[in-house]
C-alpha cells in the first residue's frame, strides 16, 4: 500500500545506481528484507550520505511507491559501528554476518529475533576485537539458523530418536544421528556437539571456546544444514 512509514534497519549492502543514487539492501525491524533507493546519496552535499554505509544501524523514514523499491526520505544513525570498520577481522566477520542474513532471510516479513540477533552481533564486533573469533561467528550462524527456522536437531537422533551414541551429523536427516543411522552423515564429535548446544543456550557475548577440530565440524554441520534445508550456500567460517 503506497505511503510513508518508519522503521529501524541494518544496511546489509549498498550498490551504485544511476548518476548519484544507491540501491540498499536493508534488514528492517518491522518489515524484514527490503530494497530501497537512496536518491542523490553519492553527491557531496547529500543529507543522507554518510549515514547509509553498509553495517550501519539506522532509523529510517521510507516511502513506498508503486514500484518494488522504497525511497528513503530520512535517515538517522542509531549506531554507526565505526570501530569495527577500523579492524579488518571484525569487518570481515560483520560482512559475513550480513551476507548470511541476506541469503537466509529473504522475506518481507518481520522477524524480530533475527533482527535483534544481527544488531547484537554487530554491536559485539564493534565493542571488542576479541569478538571476531571463529567460535563467536559460528554461534551467530547457529542462532541465525534457528531464527530462520532451520535449526538442526541436537537433542536426539534426527532419524530414530535415540538419545545416546550421537557421534555423527546428517544434513538430510536434519541433525545429529546415532550409530545405527549414520548413512549420509559425517563425524560430529562430542565437543562439536556440545559447542552447538552451548551456542544456542548462551547469549552471544558468552560463547564457550572449543578446539579448531570441533569448530570445523560445527562449521560443516551448519553450512550443510543451510544448503540442504534452506538451499543456501554459506561461505565457511574461517579460523
Ligand atoms: Zn538413529
């Protein structure tokens, strides 16, 4: 329905458009994924200019016309995340987090848990260089899969319900599997299993560490879950 509305959003991606405009991919608090044009934003004197950089958290007034893209009529910064842009590792993790949101959440429907999760992740990466580690990035991904409706089964065998001897992960079964249901699975050790359970149970700021082997197994489990169930290819989370 045409008209103006307000919402908060994270700028996921920004693409040059025409002479002086940009098309923004936004993840909004109230309307999920949204595309919007920021007119004249590449001109030196633009009012909106510096406020709409990727990774920024902003408060927007948008106009919905008849076309597919909204137009941004006002933008105020909530958090610029300036510190994380200064650190390469933090910037890479933040960019990867936004990419995962772009791929996993493409509907124009509000998903407050997903929005809050992304805001949290960017705030943590902005606040401290230590947050840019692999365990943290994988925990974000696990929570994002849950928010998107694709969390793997971790409590019992995804194929038969057995609760013991869960030493493998099967993307097609949708979670951990027992010895009897190992077809099509790969090893997921006890430590990796514990890490994934802990990633869901703990807040992002309190993610327990794990060995590189466990994190690699967890990474594979999350990436193949996204691929099999959401049909989305996520870049692996580098050490
Ligand atoms: Zn089983």
